[in-house]
C-alpha cells in the first residue's frame, strides 16, 4: 500500500506540503483542483504545474479526488454528452502527468454531508464532524447549506463548492423525476462514455460511497452497500471501474460489515484506493467521527487493515476526517494533527501485520 494525505492546494489548505512530507511513511498526496467547476476541462498546463509543485516538495501525486460529475450527467439530460467529452479530456490530461486514480462520486446534489462540523466531544474537548438524521429532518436543504457555509471557517468543503450549490432549488426540483433505477441507468451511460478512455490511458476510476450511507432529503442515492457496489462494478466490467473504499462513509451504517466488504471487492481487484477512518455510533442514524483508534469508535481498524493486507492491497490509502485537536484551525475534518496521528497508527498496524504474517 502507499500511504497518502489529502491536500487542497497552495493557499487553499492550512497544512503545508513540507509538513505532509514529514509524516512517517507518507509518500504522496491525494490532490484536488477545486477551482474548476463540475463539467469544466482541467487544463493540462495547470495540472503539469500542480504535479511539479507537489513533486518538488518530495511527494507523489498519483491520485486526484473530486473530478466532480456534472449534475446533467446524473440527471441524464441531453447536454450530458458534452460534459462526458469534457470529463474524458480531463482524464487524458491527468494521465499525461502521472495520475493513476481519479476519486469521484455519483451522489446527486450533495457530496458528504453532516449536521454539525464542529461538535465538541465531551470526553476530551476536541471537536469532530457530527450527523443526526433528526436534526436533518428539521432543516431544508437550503438551511443545511447555509449552516455548513457559516460554520466552515471560510474553507470550501469538498462537494460543497459554491457553483454546485448556486442552483440548488432548480436541481432539487429536477431530481423529483429521477428515481434510483433511473440514476443507475444514467450512471451506466456515464461509465460507458468514460471507461474506454480510462483503459486507453491507464487510469482507474474510484467511486466514493454515499456519505452518510443512505438517501437524504428524499433524493436517490445508489452507492452505499456491497450489493449496490456489485451492481455498479457490473455496469461496465473493467478494473478501470473501481471503488474508493471509504470505511467511515460505508461504516456510517452499522449494517455494512467493512472487513467483509473489503475482502469481497479486493478479491475482484476493484479497490483502487481506500480512505481509512473511524466513526462512533450515537443512536439510530446518529454518529460522530472518532480518532482512528479502534477503541475510540465502532469500526475495527485492525480487522480493516488485516482485510487489506491479506488481499495484498497495492493501492493508495489515506487517513480521513480527523478531529480538531490541540486548538488547530483548519478545514473541518482536514487538519494536520489528528490525521497525522491516524497515519502513525495505521502504519503501526501495517508493520505488525508484515512482521507477524510475512509474505513468501
Ligand atoms: C470526503 C471526501 C469526499 C470525496 C469525494 C470524491 O471527505 O472523501 O469528498 O473526495 O466524494 O468525489
């Protein structure tokens, strides 16, 4: 496995690249160019400069996150062909500069979503991301967007880019006529349009699970269980059509057995990368994020890393959604300290596995 760290770009992240370079065993970043709206082509020269900049800090960038899919593609509108063509161009441009995996999602309207970005954890005074379905039901989507923007400390959150949300009312209305089956059909059309390009240039698409792992605001969602991912990888049967196995997103639902899901998809070689983090259940559809330590949450990190190890996982891993500790001021979920602690811990598990179960 290759250990990496999500980084938002110079001037857009509170964590400098040189700090990331100093985290033990962290060889690269999962990068973002979020100045581009969904549907726009990412220009080759901008990608080239970005990669050069990251490399000059001694880090690799082989994974890019959030090449966002335009809503017209998810809605299946006539305009989708142009956006698919643009997506193909971005894929080609990224491949030319060494990108191997693109993490994306097919969640309508919203990416990951929480009802509180800075919930205090009483036991230790740190804060973390928090979700309560009851609170969500008392809000309109517009209110949630406003609250998220007000409490994000001035940072743009992944999937909450202003352009995406500017047309919220219109887009929500358009989804009234799209159910889960239709969304899946639109997804197939998208994959048929891009996977041949990926195969040609050597890129793997890694779909991120819905987070939380159920539909919200009555909008369909189709990527939050093993059965659904089985359907997704069958839409176009190619290793280029793979998963970003996010333990915390899938793990927001106790019904998902994460180590088993890992075994299932790793055996088929459909996990291109993994986001490894922990969650703590607080009640029915109510959870908060925890430190990575197994004992602090409800996911068993040892079993998760064991499932990856036993399947000889060669992909990229990163920690995810750290708590805010030691008075750090950063983008919610994306500070340095707790995610660096997460890496140190995951490294420790991996080293134990290597020494206890050496490969022949
Ligand atoms: C959340 C991230 C996601 C992910 C996107 C990919 O913390 O893991 O925002 O990058 O869903 O499109």
